C-alpha cells in the first residue's frame, strides 16, 4: 500500500479493496494496482473515492504516499 493513511482508515472502517472496487464500479485488480503503485489513479478517481467512501476527510491526508 503506497498510501499508508488510506490503508489505516480502511482498516479502521473495515473496508476492503473489493468493497472499494464495487463502490467505484471498477475491477478489484484495478484498485490493487492503484494501491500498489503499479498504476496511478486520476485525481478525479481519488476525489470520487474520497467523496463516496471517506466523506469529509482531507484528500491530502488520505493520498500521501509513503517514501
């Protein structure tokens, strides 16, 4: 997971990559590729994910990459 804060919030809320994929109407492999860094999600996708699953959370906090 290249987004440690997102991973933390997902664990706290019991969210899986499968649940995120279903909510965003994408394949689970697509979400896995985003979270592993194999593919980059668009800024629109990041905001859509935040709005649908993490309402009110700071986008920069959720999607800060680990180094």
